[in-house]
């Protein structure tokens, strides 16, 4: 059984053509979850596998996969950015604990970006910002970061400063750890000295990072004002706390088509984004009394989950996909509080692109699926019949 403390559940959001699916592929490949680096353009992506998606070379449906990195179990949700398919993004995003917000280094902030940022901010979701396509002509990291700062109140702070751009994009400087990281062919990095011509900029960004982190906590700001800086341990702990509270959005740089920067982003997901037991409890109502009740993201709490997608699989049949919010699901049945009936199922699955991996149980944060349910539909609340709860219906994303 998975350890809840080691789980990360994150959704990739961003404007159309910002490289969401390509980023997902690079993360999966670097972590060893897929054997080849799939590409959207040639139809080999593990996340875009429907016939219409490969034909259009664009995501139409939300895609799901899972990877392991530094002893963390990361559940990824890849979403469409096109306005025509935004419903897929909105339902999937509502069951995620955190977000990766992609912004193209060439296109910059687009109108669609605003919709996703509003959603992230309204839900106070922990967020990492990924400036993508740094290897493209006219890629401009600084301009894109400034656009984000001017357009949104996300408190973006550079954590991963590019070394080079376009064809010369070869690494990043980790601002928090004050070291250069040079990309290797397998998607990982090697430590190196910070280039001399970047030293002043790195020092300035590190001071700015300390200020942002200090301002998120009364004790840290007092310490910062007294000492003029934070220790490495204080900076690391304060950064993770600030991200978890939605007060800071670290900015990373990547070029996913050539798999540059993936390992750095994976480290960010594992180290900075919260596990389900560290997230606020979800609220629902008691079906009998109508009273508000809550469910914490703990494995030993009463089981609760919500269905956010139903799809047809050519082999498994009708698949019901849901997010576990609390408790542990095992056995072969659960109670559907929305339909006031119990449902039996055969096998529990973790989604891995177009495939499914059998698992014996599911704990908070996991995205899982079961096949051939008779009564359950999208939006339904699943729970322990002895501790029933009803979650609010999934809401559309603001237009």
C-alpha cells in the first residue's frame, strides 16, 4: 500500500501549445515510467493516445499517469489547453492537490493563461510555474517571468535560472542551493560551478528569494531583518511551507522536447508540493442531516472519493475514474452516496496513459479507476456506508 505522506497529486495546466503533454512525457521518461520519450507531433505520446488526439496533434481529453521519483509517488494529470476542451481541464483540476502551470517562453502569457491562474488562485492551490520551450528561437525567460509578474498576483520567484537559451540552453542555476546544474542526455543533471558572468544575477535572485520566503512567515521575517539573510535550512523549509500555502510560486525553466530540465522539476514536485495529509481537509455534507462535515487526507479516516471522469476503454469497457480524498479503499465494493446504493467492482486500477495497472488498495491522493459499474456516473460521491458524506458537484471553470 502507498504511504500517503509520499504521494503527490498534481495537474498540468496552461494555454494551448504551451507544451503540457510534452512536459508530462519528459517527466515520465526521466523517472523511468515510460521507455521512450513520446512526442505529440508523431503520435507517440503516452498521454495523448485517442485517435482524434493523434490526428489533431492536440490534447482533447485529460490524461493520467503515475511515476516514482526520490521515493515519492507522483500522480500526474495532463489537461487540454484549447478552449474547446476546457471542460476536461476543469473537472480534472478540481481533484488535484497542486498545479504545474506552463507558460511558453516564446508565446508568453496568453488569454487562456488567465483562466487557469484564476482557478489556481481561487482554490489556493500550491503551484509551480514552468517556463517551457526554452530551446526555441526567440525564447525569452526574463520577459516571460516579467509578463507573469505584471499579469497575475502569483508571487512568482525564480528558482531555476536558465544557463543559455535557444540552441544554447544547456542548464540552470538552482537559486536556493546556489549551484549550477548542467543537463545530461538522460534528462538528469550534473552539478557545476555557477558561470562567472551570472554570479551577480544569481546573488540578486537569491536575495530576492530569501525576501519572498521570509515574508510568508512572521518568525522568518524577524530573523531575516535581524540577520540580513536566512540559513540554508530556513530557506529550504520556508520555501516548501510558502509553496504549500500558495504564497509563493517557484519558476522553473525547461525544454521538454529535448528533455532538458525534467529532473529539476521532478525535484521541485517531490520537495515543494504537499502530500494529501498536509492539504486542507475537504468539506462535504452529511446526507442525513445536511450538516457540514470534513474529511482529512489520512489513510485511517473514513473512505471518501469523487468521480470526475467516465470513459470507454476498448478492453476494460466503461471505466469510472475517481480521486480518493480520505481513507483506504480495498475489497470489492463501496457506497455511492449520490445514488444511495452500494456498487461492487472487480479490480482496482491506477491509470498509466491508455493502460491500467492493477492495485490492491487506494489511499488519499491516488487517481484510480474501476470498470463496468452499473449506477455510478461522473460527479458522484463514493464513501464508507457507515460514514456517509456528499461532496458538492464539480463546477465549471469560469469563462
